[in-house]
């Protein structure tokens, strides 16, 4: 038997019923549970005098859960720790999670202990783990069953998780669109895409009092001008965004997804020609990803274009050499940055 020594201590040995130094050890035990052979880590005391292993009540309880978790893993069910992690993720108690799911009050307590959940309940728990939006939907359905403070706490936590997880998926999708340009620094301005910088640049413009009527079209042009001026002055862009020449000027690839990144705040506004996206002041006024030199560039763009209308900045964009010399819908090269109208 390949056992591992965990500890030694002098105690009353329950094997020989004498007080002496007893070893606490662990090893991979084997058992049959529900007709399935499983191997699992277990802890025991070892008496060197009788050469026997034994377990106290605490160890027996822990070993039983370990055995059942090994069975769960073999059956591709969530382990007791996995179920506990779901509760911790949402900051919800065992009884309240049972209530949320419409199960018996002690169901989750049992699942985190010695009772193995059935496949149907396991599927529900996995969906809850992976889908915070569903957690929010269930929470609203049973809202009256919770205290006002508990409901507010669980809802706030779930919304934050939903936004963060959605942001992770969104970032992966954006990077996927940029993958084909990964080694083309002529298009990215000698830097790799930094979505943290993208978010901070957007927030910087949104929070600047000199920037008026910041709608999406204007924002896209401010981003291009910032990256291009940075390249002209420093030999590299700020964000790593790659821009295409569209009819209304330069627009970054994945522009529709970029504005939905976590930390970017906007309102959808009905305009005469459709829906507009108005970018509003952010609660967070810290820009940890931006250097002072980055912000100096942004301040210059704000000075030049902050008070401009959408039409004014579109007209300015159409006059830029980079736009004039780039075919419609083609990617704009930063090689034209030296001819930017801003010195």
C-alpha cells in the first residue's frame, strides 16, 4: 500500500486502546458504490502496534463523501465541492438555493454531503452554474419567497457575474475576428489588440466634459484619430484596433461588439434615421491601462474634435490621406499616419 504520512500525534489509539504516538495517513482506497467500483483518497489513523488502520467519526464522514465524489466523477455528475462552488459563486445559502430551485429545504445540504443527486437534478445544477441569466430568471419567479435584502443581494451578485461572464465570451469573439491580423502590425499600429485599453479610451472620451454628443459614429472616428496620432508621434497606436474604410469614415473591426464590452456605458436612443448609441459618463473614472502619454494623445484629440458634430468629424475623416487612398471597406494602413492632418 502506497500511503502518505500526514501527521503524528500522541493520543488514545482506538485500535490497541493505549496512549501512544499514532500516525495519520492517506492512501487511495477502493470500494463499490451503487454497483460501481471506485478509487478515492481516504484518511485513516495507523497503529504500528497492531498494524491496523482505523478511522474516527470525522474521518469516516470525510471518506464517505470522498468515495461518493469519486462515484460522481465517474458518472459525470457534479461533486459535492462543485455544488458548494455554485452556492459560493452566487453567494447564496443552502436553504435559499433549494428554495430558488423549488426543492426540499435540505436538498442542497444533502447534496453537499452524503447524498448523490440524480441525473435530472444534476442537469439543473449544471445549467445554474453555467447560466447566471437563468439564475436571475428563477430569482424573479420566486422573489416573494425571499426577504427584500436577500433578493437584492442575490440579484446584484448574479447581474455582476452575468456581465463579467458575458464579457469574457465577447472578448473571445472579438479576438477571433482579429486573429487573421495577429502578425500584421501595419494594420494594428505596431501593437497587439488590448481590449482593456479600448474600454478605457472609450470611457476617457465619455467622461471628458469637452466631448459633446458622443454617439457611436463620432466615437469610432475619435478612436481612429487617437490611434493614428499616437502612431505618428510615437511609432505605435494605443489600442491595437484595426480600422476599415466605410462610407462614414474609419470604423474598427468588430465595432458592434466593442461597444458592448463590460465597463462601456451607453443608452440606445431613437433617432430620425434609426437607433443611435449615446455614450454616457462612466461611474469609474480610473484608467489603469492608459499611460500619461496615452492620455496626452487623447486630450489632443478631444481638443480638436471634442466639440465637433458628427458631420464635421466625418468630413474631416473623408479629407484624410489614409481614407482617400484606401479602397472602400478595405483595411486602413498606419503607413499613412505621417500625413495625418493633426501635427
